[in-house]
C-alpha cells in the first residue's frame, strides 16, 4: 500500500489541476453559449463532458480510439520528456513528427508490396531516422552556438511544413489523385491487432516507455543526461561532455517524435498530404509536463489526453462545443501545474511539488550559450 | 542613537539565526560586530536594513521605536548598508549606480546625468578618495567598487552606516585605506557598524566590540580592555589554536609544471597572461591574490575546464595541455572547485550519486553491457565508507546533497576528491564559508596528503589560509605571477603589498 | 561553365533590386511591423528580467479579440469607429495577458518558459474555439481595415528618396508609427528614470531592491506595457494588414520577433533593424513572384520553388540566432524570478 500512497502524493497536484481545468473550461463553455444560436444552457458543460467521456470510454470503439490516440502521444511525450531531463525544451515535436510521418510514408509506399516484416520496420526506421535528423539540427546548434532550442525548433516546425508541402507537390506526388499526396503504403502498414484499428504501434509505444525509463534510471547515459539537465557545470567538472549530450539527447528526442509520426502514418493515416494534423506537437508538451517528464507519468498523461482527443469529436457533434476546448483545458492544466500555488489554495492540499527542476537549465540557457557551451 | 532590543529571527527549517539580540550604537562611534560565519551577524543587519523581517524585537532610533519593512524605510531613517556581496549593477556606470532609486532628474523622468556626475565627484572629494563617476562598475577594482557602495550610502545621507565584512575581499593596503575613510566618516558624525570575523582588524578600528555566537550576544568589550585570545574564545566558544601545525615539507620531483600559460575569461578578455609555475611532490604551493586576478581561470586551465590560449601544462613527464577533465583525473589529478554549488555537486542528487559523480562510468560503479549499466551497490558501499571516513553528517547516503549543511557539502566534495592514488590536488577556496571545526579538519587532511607525497596547489582569497598552509607562496596580480616566497620569508605585509600593486616596493 | 556567370548574376541582382525598390520597401516595413512590435515587447520584458516566449500567443489572442470587436460592431457604429474600437480591445487584450504573465512570472515565480508555452497553447485553443463557435457559423466576414495612406505618385517617384518616403508613409497608421514606438522606447530605456530602473532590475534585482526600488512593480509595469505593444502587433495583423482572422495566423511571428530582439542585442533600435532584416527576406519572396526578374537571374530565381521562399524567414531566423547568440549578452537576471528572502 505504500506505493499507492506514494503514487497519490505524486499525482495529487496533477489530478487537482485537471479537475480545476475542467471547472474553468465549464465556465467558458457556459459563458460562450450565450453567443450561439441555441442560447444559454446551464447544463451544457455537463452534457459536453458526458459526451467526451462516452466518446472516449463508452464503447469498445471508444476505448480503441483512446488507445490509438494515446500511442503517438506516448512517443511525443517521451520526446519532450527526455529533452527536459537534459535541460532541453523541445517544442518542435510537431515538425519532427511531420518529417517522421513523411519519411515513413515515402519508404512505406516504395515497399508497399514487400512483406510486412520487411516494409513496416523499414518504414518505421525511416521515420525514426528523419525525426532524429530533424532533432539533431537544433541540438547541434544549441550545443555549438547556444541558439536556444525554443526558437529554433518552432522555426523548424514551419520549415518542415513548407518543405514537405513542396516535396509532396513536386517530388513524390502519387499519380491518380485529385490532390497532392503520397501513394498507398499497402503491406507496410502496422498490423491491426484487434477491432478496426487497434494497431501494433500501441504495444511499441508502451514498450518504449519502459525502455526510456530503463535508460534514464539504470544506465550511465541516463546518468549523464540527468546530470547535464540538473547542473551542466557539474557535468563538465565530472568529465561528461554536455555539448555532446545536448546534441545526442535532442537527436533522441527527435527520434522519438519521428516514431510518433511513423506509427501515426503506418497505423492510422496511411498517406502524407499537406495539412495532415500535427496536433500531436503541442499535446506532447502538455503530456510531458503533466507527467513531470517521468516515463510512467507520461504513460498515464498520454492515456488521459488520448481519451480527450478520442472523445472530443462526439462532444462537438452532439453538443456543438468546439473540440478546441481540449486545447484550452490543456493550457489550463499547464497553467495550474506551473502555478501549483493556486491548486494548493483552492483544494487546501499539501503535496509534493510538480515543478520540473530541469526547467531552470532550460530558462537559464535562454539567449545565452548553454553553460556547457564553453567546454574546451 | 540606535537600539536593537531582543531581536529574534527563526528561518524556515528551524534555524534560530538571532536569539534575543541586544545592540546599541552611539553617535559617532565605530561598533564592531564580531562572530564566526553563520553566527547571525548578517541576519541582524539585514533586519536593520529591512531585508529580513524579525519574528520578535524592537528597533529604536533616537529613542523612538520604528518599524522597517523594506530598504526604502531604512534609507528614509538614515541607515546605509555596504553588503558583503556588493549590490552594484555591473553594466551601469558609477554615477548610475549611486543615484539609482534617488535619481537626479529634470522633470519627472528625464535623467540629469551632468548634475549627477557633479554631485558624486564633490561627494567623493569630501570623503577623500577620487573616483570617475562615468566609469562602468565592472571595470573597477574591488576596492573601488567598495567606495562606490560607501558613496551610495552617503549620497542618501546615511547617519548609520553598516559594513558587512568589508575587508574580506581587500588587500591589507586597501583595508588601511578603507579604515582611513571610516575614521573620517566617524569624525563627521556618522555612526558605523563594522561586521567582521577578523580579530586584529576589529581591535584596530572599533571603539566597541560586540561578539555574537550562534545567534546570541556573548559579550561586549572595549578594544583597550581585551585581546585577540579572549575575543577568539568568545567568538568560537572554546580555546582554539589559531595556527595549524604544518610540520616541514620534503619536496620531491616536479609533478605539475605550467609554462607560458595564457587564457581568457568568459567575456573573452585575456586574464591569465603568461603564468609559469611548478609544484613538486610533497609540497603545498599557495597562490595569493585579490579575487579576480585570473586565479579562477588559471585553475580551470590546470584541471581541464578551460582551454588555454597559449602555453603548456605538464604532469610529470606528460603533456596534458589538451587532456580532458576525466583524462587528467585518471592521471591522478583531484580538484576541489571554489563554487561547490556550481561545479562540485548536483544538489538534487543523492549523496551516493554525488560521491560517484566523477567516476560513474568506471568499474566497479559501472559494468555490464560494455560498461553501460550503473552498479548501485558499489556506489552505495563507497558512499557509506566515505561518509564515515570524512565525518559527513547525513541521515543516509540516499538523501539529496542539497539538504546537507554547507560544511557537510564541502566535506562531501573533499571526501570524493581525496582519493588514495593522487598525484596532484588543486584546491580552490577549499574552506570558504565553513565553520572553524570543519576548516581545521580539512586543513589537517590537506597536510596529511602532502606528507604522503601529493603535490598540492592551493588558491584562496583568505591570505591567512595561504600563509598558514603553504610551503611556498606565489602572488598573482593581473594575470601574472609577480612574486614567490618560501614560507619562512613570507611576511603578511610584503605579500599584501604585492597582491595590491604587483610591485615589491613602490 | 561561363566564368562571368557569378559577376553577371550579382549585377543583375543589383539592377533588379533597384528596379523593384519602390515595391519592395513598403512591403518590408509592412512585414516588419508585427515583428518590430513583438520585439519591443520582448525588449521591455527581458530588460526587466522576465523571459516571455508567449508573445506569439498574446499577438494571436489580441488579433482575434480585436477582430471580433470590429466584426461585432461595424454594422452598428460604422466601420471606422469599429476598427478603432477593435485596436483598443486588442491592446487591452495584450495588457491583460501581460498582467497574467507578470503574475505568473513575478508573483507566483512559475517557470517563465512554461508560462509562455501555456500562453501559446491557450491562444490557439481560445481563438480556435471562439472562431468555430461565433465567427464561422455567422457566415459573415470582415471587420474592415485601416486604410493605408497613399502618397502622390510625384512624391514617391522621386529617385531614391521617393521609395524611402513611401516605405514609411504609404502605410496604415500602425505601421507608420512603429518607428515612433522604437525611438521613444530607445530614449526611455537609456535616458529616463524608468529606463535606468528597468535595466537595474533586469541586471541585479537585489541591488535595486536594496536602494528601495520595488522590483515587482517595475517588472509588472514592463511586462504589461510590453504585452500591450504585442497586442498592437496583433491588431495590425487583423485590422490593418489582412482584415480577416485565420486560426494560427501569427505563424511563428512571435518567435521571429524574439530572434530580432536577440539580433538587436536587447535594444529597441537594434531589434527594429532585425525586424527589417526578416521583413526583407519575406518581402523578397513576395516581390520575386509578383515581378519576375529576367535573364539568368530570373531563371535562377524561378528555379527555386515558392515554398522555399516562404521558408526563408524561418531559416534566416535559425541562422541569425546561431550566429549572433554568444556574441550578445542578455540581461543578467533574465528569466530568474526575484525572491525577497525572509521578508513578511
């Protein structure tokens, strides 16, 4: 039972933050309902949240959708989380996701006829490699020049969007479609394990959670990553190479984000076209922050936000409450996590802090060379 | 004119910093507040200056009780303070720093620079030291910066001036100059509270001395009626030997040799300008110098944290100029950094992880999968052994290093670095901020290693520590070694003069 | 290989630039305006020691609420007053969000990068939500725009001086006054009591505190005023530049603005030059497609896909950031919350 008590102590603030976020969002739904044709409806928030729950958990399809939506969030959350462990804030998961999805689509198309055991892993690897490369760029720039990843990764998100749109228009456009897109991935798709779309990627995502946890907790690489994140100067003193670790961790982060794109491509979307959603990007940040950048925390946070994403369409169809309310709830959760003072005041709780210590390193390197940057 | 009655302050965590302290200050006197680091002197003065709110007690000025909520209140009541760590904005000019908060303006907002410069120049001349009001503060020497601090207080018409450890960063010459300024201020009617833990200075400058120990006043004396030994006993609570027994040294082969070393600081100014030095096995070489004369960068070059612009570093017969930090460590180089929070420890990590911080990737602390796996049992065993050996007070090896006291944190760093297979130890401020007991302990450890044949390079801002421990003393000034003394011929005054001017005789 | 190719290309580029100058210059300022205002917000925030990466979100929200106001009022009170009301609301939105950021960064001492991230996500959510709920179903569009001034062709036709005049005056009211904002901020930062205190608080808040300056108050003022200016940038996007709102229309401008600020070494004038640089990169892409060049240069420029031109400002941001950071120094206390230890 002690582990249960420990779990509650760790989860208190996040749980209350979510509760509070829903409460504030309910007020917003109420107030904004005045401006709709249907007019003010005091029961609207309850109706909306009920549909959200039913959409996410109310049926086998709903549950499957929740898991399917959670899988890329696990990869994306891990991407942001492992970056945070090294004192890096990767807000470029959206871009890395897109290049990962694109690369796996292209390779998947070319191996569409090959056996799944060949085509699928090859396409996954391509996505991982593309994401890793796209993470390496800001990682290298941070390590070498001190250009802060918060700005460079956002810029690369836009670059990815534009360049991939060009690529799918001019380079790899499949013939026979009315709009620019890649071809069919055929046998390279992730096998469906059960139901309509419960694909293998979910298993891979959960497995990756434990692999990352093992790396961080049990290996010397994990020790190096954590030391650089907590105190880059001490890492240098200890003989580690923060410059190298920074570039490597950002590459790993990009790799995980690229895998998020790959499993989404090979398990759900099936082809790359301009405008495919990269909402996983911002969701991943929320997942990592809610999970306190801890792999197990990320597992639960991804399931939760996966449920929101899975349930939101039903909510919008049946109650006309826009799905963007999920973004608002996400922002509010982050707000209450950042300002846990509010939660403590409202619920009168004394619980463990949720602040991520490594954020001090992230903010400390703002606009200046990382502390490890002046290594010889 | 100032009375502090029954001042009590308890910090979160339970430390009783001030426990019913009584202090009174008469007009035109210099009143010294004497105590060890951590005795509560600074807390008391921060209460007076409105930086800390007391839990209990009363402050009276000219007989009337006053409440001081913040520094603005203190300034309004004529209290000025020169903090131990200067409260100056480095990138602003002297004039801007002095007027900050009480700016000379034309209209409500427009700064009148010319008027400010004029007023400050007048004020400085009145106090008897020239200063350029348009100079940027980060271009000034430490002694000049201190004058800016005094100017700030006098500009605000301070009648009560508090100086917190004003001589800690000064050379003996600068100290004498500041004493002249203080005496001049006293003659002009300013009352001065002088905080220090240096007995000789207190006896020289003060009209009265109040000694504080562990947050309580333990005695008040007039200099004429007391002596160093009595004050020391009051301050520490037991009789202490003020000098360590160093014994004699038996230098052997050359272990460390630096030739023509040049290096730049983080702002790319060259601050080490051609240093040659040699440290032999079994001797302690001390580098004396006012902080900021390139010692920090020199040390970082020697241990591999900074790449020199020119010159070479040799360990025995190996050139290690471009060897990495861990490469040097493997060759037997230990390093106790000046700033244990910045370099020495990862505060959120457990004591255990900090103990293996520098050797985490070596067997037996790592092994399996090609040395990729950490071996926690080996780390734990090592931590337990070192905790016992160096008397680190901690509940267990699993608690975070950040929860330990400063002294125990320093012991943890020292314990980690003082391994058995050492050839060279580089110690930068190894005892900064520690209590007397811990200092004694660490000094004894250093001497023991020396006697075992380790070469020791000691850098310290405390001239006394250098004089007490070193077999040979080098003086560093503006990036160069300007003097070398054998321990027997190193006189305080001579070393101090070199530290201050870079010349043996002016 | 024609050995004269490179010199010829350079020559053709110069001629081409001179030719398109009258078109190019006004576009540059128009494109630089939101960046310059955003960068001013960054300067005011960071000079006082508060990092704000939420400028993007603040711009977006201000753009939306300004637009919403114009959209709701222009049938009742006429397009002109509606647009003015929209600008006021946008600036107020910026100030209000600034108050939130200040509260989080200064009072609560939350991590400032997380607070900014929250702002950006919230902005996407709130504007997307209300857009779908209110504006899209109405089927109506447009809040009107503030019409730009048009100088007479005789004036702008004047060689060299004409295009420069057009650059600053053939603009709507917000773009026209950017330069005033920049100069006033520069002067205020380095010549006034407020500016001196701002710099002191951003460099060494404890030193400022010990001379009786209210660090919290100073930071609050700076963040709120700065974010109000970011609100004006938002108003520019919807009420002066395009007259419409699209989800996520800020498109990273808030972050490019931060790059411009770093490029300008945290000074208003430097940041403005940085913004002009990014404006030039974007404007070039626009002009090339409108006025295709001729000869070898034309062939070369046409060979580059338009998507690459569109990506140019983002790529330049990265390159500039990588090249400039390390050579410029942020305010020493940037991003570090101030704690008054031991005071009740």
